[in-house]
């Protein structure tokens, strides 16, 4: 049976004043609306408690692997506040480590978040020295970090490296045991980036270490509209094993990447790959529709 999901169409956003327009204008507006909906379609987004069909993207095996921004999450865990965000004291920063050879490019782009002292604001291009803590080192040492301001560092032209992909970036200095680093500020953290990270922490706190270690938490997605999709963390019941590319029928929780702090989604059963009408092509890739028909 097809899932019953709330329909969020442009119709809901029409001003009530349209009803009072003259007949000619009203007909023109209706024609324009129909043409717009034909081109863009409506969005079917499963609200918490609704059933949906999703495709498994990956199976994270650590809490860090669940996080959109491990360095921002670490900054919040170490006391970075909304006041710091409002005062532009929580900065995005990084450097280029040429000593690490990546699979597709020379060097490792270290990236993280830095808490600046009172009275100092994040200004793009400012170079500073920090004391850093590792947030995620899966791609290399201190690949993602949180740091606190240590002092100013007046960079010279030879302190920069030019890469055809990333442009001109501050060159990382060799790391010492204390985590002292020199980084370039890229900008400040936005209000919504901070709020979304706080909400993510609340959602992830409802997952146990055992569930993550045993592979019973998966990241899955589905197409909510013609050009949109959403992702959910899904808890699997004991005994249900899945792999990337499998399809699940779920009871939706709060989606990832938003401000919701509710429970993650719950897997009901594994289902077969839906038929052709159960997919949308978005940016060149096929994505299963959230309201696709799920069959065992």
C-alpha cells in the first residue's frame, strides 16, 4: 500500500487575496500555477511517524562518522556558545598539509573551528596560531579539529601554497605533540549551522554505542520532490542486516540536516527495489521516492 505522506505544494502558499481577484486575473493566476506545478512538481516529505521507503547510503561505525561537522560538534562540546556565534568569535579555519598525499590530489586540507578571544572577530584571511584538539583524523592527522586562539601569526608569501583545486591557502606547519597549529580564518559560523549542529547532537544522543558498533544504525535517503531529497538515520531491529543500496520501509523520525531534535527513524522491514515509477532522477542520479510502493 502506498505510504500516506503530507503534500506540501505551492498551492498552500497562495495568498488568500487571489480569491478576491477579478475573474480574468484569477484565471491567469490559475494557469500560471498549473504551469509552475507541472514544471516543478510537489514535494512529499514524510513527517515524524509517517511511513516511507528509503535507500541505504552507508553504515557508519562510529559517532564521528554520523556527524555532518565533527569539528563544530567538538567546538560545542567544549563550550562554544550562541553568544560566541553572535559575536563572530567562532571561526572556520584551516590550512594545507603538503606532506599528506591524498588519493585524488596533493596534500590534505585540514579544516576546523576555532574559538577566538573576547573582542576579536573572525575576519577572512587572518592567520593565527592555535592549540588544536583532533575532531576526526580518518583522512589524516588533525584532518578535522577544534582549536583555541593562541596568538597572532603574520604570514609571509612563502607561507602559502597554491593548488589548482583549492587556490591559494596557508601552508600547515609541522604538528607538535601539543597540537599547536597555524591556520587561516575562512569566515565565521552562521546561526543556522550552529543550531543544526545542536539539533544533530540531540538526535544522535538517542542512539546507543552498541547500536552504532553493531551496524544497527544506517544513513538512508529518499526523493521528496522533483529536485529535492532528504536523509535520515535509521535504527535497525536486531536480526535485520542490510548493505548499501538496500531498500527499507521506515517509520520516519526527524530528518538529518535540520533543526528537529526528535527520535531517529525506525526500520520496519527490508523491501524489494521499487519499480521505475518509484524513482526520480535528481542531478543525474536516481533516487527512490519517499512515497514509493514498498513490497517485501
